[in-house]
C-alpha cells in the first residue's frame, strides 16, 4: 500500500513461489495449473432442457444474471463443441438414449450438471408413471447436482462456479463426482 509516495511495511506477501529461469524470465505457475485455469474459465455448456428448469437455465444467461461474466459465454447446441452438459428437466425413457448419445459425442474432459428434482430423481412425475427415468445418473455419470423444483438461476451459477473451482484445483472427474479432495 502506498501513502504519499512511501511504501508501508504491511505489504501482502506473494502466495506462490518465483523461480528464476536461465534466460532471465520467471516461472510463477506449473503448466498443469495454467491448463486447469484455462479449462475452468472457458466452460461451454450444452443445453438439454426438457421442462420448466429450462426456463430458469435460460434466465441465467439473461442480463440480470449474465453467466458470461464467469466464463460460460458460449451456450452450444452441438455436443462436439461443449464441455459441460446441463440437464434441466425430466428425462423420459425415449429421451434417455438421446442424452447418452449427446454425452458420448462430447469431447473429453466433459462434465455433467443435473438441474432440478426431475433430473436428479425423476421428480414428482416418477411416482405416477412408468416412462420417467429415476435420475440422470441412471443414464450418464453426474458431477454436480442442483436441488430444487425448479432451482433458481443463482443455484445454477453457484453450481457452475463450484465446478470451475474444482477444475482449477486440478481435481479429476472421479474426485469431482464423489466429492473427495484426495
């Protein structure tokens, strides 16, 4: 902190390590850290909205919430250009093979967010019908769950930011899915 041209003794220390290189430059991060940072700040979601949770997902991209501020700028309609699929709504037995095909067409590393009670457990429709899948995890592996019926846009932002933090920390997909940090 500078006050009238003088530097005080309460300067914050740099949290990392600075290594001098033979050419005179410095290295302040590992290459894996750089890759994880870039990967986490450029997640492109694939939208899979089948019911009312899709409206909440769309409002997350609106001007009020604007998920592009956090690095989720490009919502894709094609799985070949997406990193994370957001399942928003009920999955019926006819749509389960389509969801599996979309997931298989996504490039690695790929992540899955199940948004809402219907995507997590079949919701209120599971008990009265035979055609609803009991949850997205019966079709594809899910990394982050967002409870609610329907969940608010803030909940989707929180889930996306949580997924970003897990990717920045270098966690593997298995560690993200199980919630372990080891």
